[in-house]
């Protein structure tokens, strides 16, 4: 299995490593594709996204055996700001845009899931107790919904898998990693997926589909 993660954070937001150190640690762990998706809102988007783009471009230029995707996670944004922030992240060069979904672990603004899905994002992170209506909308819009390895956010992974079994759609398995110990090993990747109620074969298929998607970024 090829290791991949489409949701991680450096010290440009609330992680602990410089972006290049974060990537180096991921490479040593066996990753082949790795996205840096630092938290952004109106206060920092113009600074953070270009810095992530710069790092990703430098690492990819040197062809060191890992592809880095420049991303951003729009986080705790008011409803009226969401679409413009997603659009601005794209304009600044983010290849992958994530919205911080309605996790049960944090006081996310009600309605964030739906507004995020309507904003042209790639991934809705840890969408909590997402409604059937919003799940079906995500499927129609081609937005991937995240099974999260992160403490707290992972509490509703089983709910997400239940809806996936009912309606289909696209899931991704991500760490939401902030430090080296958060990053996947192959065993942990399968553990997170299977712990959410997926079979080993389904986890492998999600990994395969995620790789195909990530290679377009």
C-alpha cells in the first residue's frame, strides 16, 4: 500500500514542525504523497498559503521521492466568509482546499458542513454527525468526506461509514496530523479505517482511490 495523507499541519498554523521538516518526517515514514493544509481564516490566509505553496514547489522541483500538495484548511469561518476564503485559497495557489467540518469535538458554526460543500472544496474534514441530505450533496458534488485519525474528531467516523454504506460516495482517511507521532504507518492507516467499520478490502480501495485523486493535484 502507498502511504498518503491529505490533511496535516505545520507550525504555519498549529503544528510543531517547519513545513520541510514535516515533509521529511513523512518521507522517512514511507509516504509518497503528502498535503500540507494549514488552518486559515481572514487573518492569515494571505501569508500561510503562499508559504505552503513555496515549500511544496521547492520539494517537488527536487524530485526527492515524495509529492507535496499545497493546501489549506478553512477553519471556524463565519458562514458569510466561507466561499470567499475558499476562492482566495485557490487564487493564492492552494491545490487542495479543505473545510474544517462540524466535528463534535469543537464548537464549529452550525451549517458549516453544507456551506463548505457548496464552496467548491476538495475535502470536508471530520464532518461530525453529518446529515443524510448533506452526505448526498457531497456525493453529488464530488467532495470527499474524511475519516479522521485525530482524537475527538474520530468519534463520529462510524456514523460516516454507515451513511457511506447507504449512499456510496468518496471517503478519505487522514491523520489531521500535527506532529510525527500523528502520522500514519500502514498498520495505523488500516486500524483507523477498520475501527470505523470498514473491511480491510474497503480500506485498501479507499487508499487506491485517494491516490488517483491526489495525483491530479
